[in-house]
């Protein structure tokens, strides 16, 4: 008789207290990485929304300046979007005006996008003051502008063109003629033809006032197909300019330049592949021409886009917009010396009143001394420029006190990194910081140095940029994981918790280094409450760092997987 002994089941292997402690550390580090990623994403969205949704702090009331003597009863202002200076020779009507009037070499604004450029033309000041900093601006201007100044002087303001102007100055316009222009499509020349026909009709029925016509579809052509010059077969950009020549000829035919004045300008240019918004010379070198009553034929004048509003005021005899920081282009006006001096004095008085209010917010003030000579005007203008620079520095220094919380969080990140080093040794954290400095900071600074808002030609281009930054962040996370695996595998004998701990130590240290950079930048250059917009390249450097951190944390599983792969490869191939 054979007695079979029943085998007992194998008892489950329980983790020791040491192993539980190791896995607990892995879990804590994993949650830490996710927390840093979430904080980075929130900070990134906050900074971007503050830039896009920038609200001007200059929307205080400034006493209006006195009105000037009138030069012309009717002034027609033509604003052409995306017109390059080196293409105006393709417009016979433009060349005809230059022969009969003055050539203006103007400098655009930054950001040199369409809506900010329009706002600069009508307000006489830069985007940091008037508040329209991107093409996404969607509210009325909160500062004074030439349409409001014309209304105060009793002049009607007629407008015809892109419907987006409705968002800026609609309540001051007399029966505007808006044209809908899809920013993502080429609507053809019809919107511009209708715009000119409407303004011609207004000219037939009005004997005085300001007439503004905006021609937009050329911008759509440049964005979609670039702005190339071809001799044999004209490009789409050149063909549209030929149509513009016919449209402008119709407008000029309705004017009598012995009694009317016309001012024609681009809002911004475009680069050859299509795009605007940055500071490239093809974008910010603005062609302009003036002709008609009160304009000296044959002169060349240099200025900036913000000089148009005070120049329009000098021609029509209205007050200068109260927030204007530009100067009237008196070199093109055929007026008496007394009139010229009065116009310069009024513009300077307007600037002084504006800076007086600005200084008042900081506990100071400014007054315009009595002026009797041109040298005194020039001296006081130089003083205003110095005061403007000092105000920006003072306000930025004052705002740093409001960002103490950001500085404390930054110091907390340093303390967190010290804690990681204390808990897990210095090798993995140090390697994470060094790899991030080489692979992360190098790429971020390189991309920020060549950054231009022109790269963001549309929301699609913006999305492509964010995806690219995210991909670089994922690559950095993968590199940190592989490096941690190789370092751990060299030991030959390791546990999985040890491997994952080293990988998370490496990843968290790299993320903290990037967050430290972003935090210090925010504290020092912060652009949430300062009175000056951030430099575009500096802004994109900070945003790139935050995108990197966000992607690294969200893809931390990839880091762990690659650390395991690196350790296996090291043990099986290198050590064997």
C-alpha cells in the first residue's frame, strides 16, 4: 500500500518592512513629480493668459489738450495691412502720390500684429499703453484715440473696412461700413472694393471730417501664400497689389488734393514666407505717403506708427489723443512757424499730462514749464523720454514686492531639492540637474533667442509651437530615465524600487531646476502687473521651461520604463 503525501501550497512571499519603505518612497516621489507638473501647467496658463488678456493700467482720465488751427477740412486715411515697403513701386497710384506729396519712412510697433497696429495708429501710443497687444484683443480701447478727439471737436468720423474695427472705436463712428473678412481664407478683392465704394459715397455727401478706410485681404494672401516678387509670373501677392492699384485710383479720383488731404500707410509689413507680429525689418519698416492740402511736396520724413494720431490731429485741428506718446510729423506740413510751434507745444503738453498721471500713481508729478523756443521743447522731450524709462524701472521694482509669494515658492523648490539629495544621495539628483542644464536650458535659450511673434501667424502655428516644446520635454524626460537606468545598472545588483527611486530622483531634480529658473524669472521680470510688456524672446524662454516641466511630469511613466530598459541593457550587455 502506497501512501501519497499531499503537497502543501507555497506560502505567499510578503514584502519586508524595508521593501515597503522603498516602494513608499517611490510613490511619494511619483506624486511629487505629478504635483510639480500640475503647478507648472497652471503657471504656464497663467502667464500666457496674462499676456494675451493684458489690461492696460493706463486707462485713467487725462485732461484733453487744446485744439489747433485747422489745416484741412477733409482728411482721408488709408490703412493697408501687410504692405511691404519694397513692393510699393508696384502701385502706380502710390507712386503718383509720392511725386505730388511727402514720403514717410515709419517704424512699426511691437507686437506688430494687425489689431495692435490699428490701435497704435488711432491712439498715438504703443500696445503696452492702449492695451491691444495681440490680434485676439476683443474689447473697446480704454484709452483716448483720434476718433474720440475728432468727436470732441465736432468732426464726423467715417469708417469703411474690416469689422474688427468695430471692437475698437465703434461708438465714435458715423454710420460705419463694416466688411466681414475671414482671417483663415482669401475673400478676394470684393471686400476692399466695397470698402472704397462706401467711403467714396461718404465723401460725396460730407464736406468735412475724418475718413478712414482699411484694406485687409492682402494680409490673408500673404499669410496663405507669402509675399514673393516674380518678374515673369507675378505671385498672388503681386496680383492682389495690381487690384489694389485700381481700387486706390478710384478713391483718389474722388478727392480734390487742393482742398483735401490723404494719408496712406501700411499697418505692418510681412516676411516673404508670410507672417507678421515680430520685429523683422520687413514687418516693422512701414511705407507711408501723404499728399494734398497742407503737405509739402517732395519732402521725406521719418517717424513711428504712433506719430500718426498727433499728425492727424494737427491736420484736422482737433486735440491730440490724451494718452498719445507720439509727436506730430510737422516736417511734412506746410504751415506757419507759429502754427508749427503751437502744434509741438500741444503734443508735448499732452505727453506731460499723461506722464504726470503716471508719476502720480508712484507719488510724484510733472509739470510743463513755460516754453518759448524750440530748444526748450527738445530739452523737455528728452526729459520725458528719461522719465518714461525711469517709471518702468520703478514700477517693475515695486511690483516685485507683489511677487514675494513666487519667490518663496522658488526657495521652497530649492529646499525640496536639498531634501531629495539628503534622502537619496547626490548622484542621481546631480545628474538630473546637469542633464537638464545641457539638454534643456541649451535648447530653451537657443529657441528663445531666435523667437519672433511672427512665428505665431495663427492659432494653428501656436499649437504647432506648443507641440514642439512638449516633444522636446518628452525627449528630455526620456534621456533622464535612460541615464538613471544606466547609472543604476552599472552596480550589477539592484532592486526595482531602487531603480525607480533613482529615476524619479533624476527626473524631479531636472524639473525642479527648470521650475527654479521659471520662478526666478517670474519674480525678476514678472509680466502680470508691470507697466511694460515683456520682451518676446524672454517670455518664450520662460514659457518653454514651463512646457518642458509639464510634459516631463505627465510622461513620468515613460521615464520609469526607460530607466528599467537602461538598467537591463547595462546588466546584460555592458557588464557581461
